[in-house]
């Protein structure tokens, strides 16, 4: 029996090495760099979407779609106005994380979720590469976008301080409950600029295909939907978090009353 326990202990040690490797590839440093990179490319993507929108409608106007001339003017202006209205919500989303601290009595559930997210990440990357090799570029990038979201999720699970989550023995089961079910919501908010940039990027990519391939002109609805969603994403995230966190705040307030007695 002791020999079997020793074998199992050695196996666990090997798996600890794997988990430590996974933590390294999702370190705070990498997550911070990824967030900083998104800030640099976000503005470029917005300008690109405005320019391509203008080119798209102008191209089809000269192909005989007369109403598209008006769209060539109004659509780019609409994107710029929406981007202006959204810009302050990036900071607002960041403040949501820093002002809403939660606690967890043990980090085991975070490690569990992180490993599952990374397994799904690797599977989606393989699926995305397969789609790319088969010529399905849009599908491939969609898979890779989902993979990126899972990778980021794993990074925040392995590094809970990014989400203002403290692992402490003083956390009650009720507080654990709130933290566990709000972790993905906080991750959603933390990486909102990356997700916003990714949505705009896929939208721009789809728009490019419609410019050079007239048979795909009706993909413009999907393309503009992605671009609009990406530009407005910080507003949507802020409102979603605020509404859902209201219920968490009620639960945490009740739990704090019980703790103070």
C-alpha cells in the first residue's frame, strides 16, 4: 500500500511540474503585456474600420448600388461617434475591478477552472489551424478568438490578483460562492479591450473579403455587426457587470452583517 501511495505521489509531482508550466505561460507579466498590446492596436483597428467602411460603400456605389453613397458618409461617422462615446468606459471597466474585491478560502477551484480552460484552448487552436488550412479563414479566426478568450480566462484564474480576488482563510462559504460565480464576469471585464479589439479585427477581416469578392457582399451585415459590437463593447460590459453585480452586492452585504455579529 505504501508503495502505491509513493507511486501516486510521484505522479502528482510530475503533474505539478505541468501545472507550473501552465502558470508560466499565463503569468501576470504575459497577461499585462497582452492587455497593453490591445491598447496599442485598438485605436488602429477603429481607424481601419472607419477607412474600410468608407471604401466598402464607395466601391459598391460605383458598382451600381446608388444608396451606398449616403452610407459611405454616415456609416464611418457613426463608428467614430460610437467610439467617442465608448472611450471613457474602458477606464470605467478598469475601476469596476479595483473597487469590487472578493475573497476565496482556497484557490483549488481556480486552478481547476484554469486547467480546463487551457485544455479547451489547445483544442480550439488545433481546430482553428485545421480550418485555416482548409481555406475557411473566417471560421478559423472565430475559433482562434474563442481560444484567446479561454487563454485569458486561464490567466486570470491562475492569477486571481488581476481580478482583485484574495485567497484567504477568512472567506466564508457564501463569499466563496459569490467569488466562484463572478470570476468569469470579472475576467470578461478585465479583458474587455482585448475582446473589443478582437471583435473589430474579425469584422474588418470580413469586410475586406466583401470588398474583393462581390459574391460575399451580403456578409456586410455580419461585418458591421462585429465592428459595431466591438466598438460598443466597453459600454455593454460596463452595463452588464453593473446590473449583475447588484445582486452580488446584496448577497455580500447580507454576509457582512452575519460576520459582524
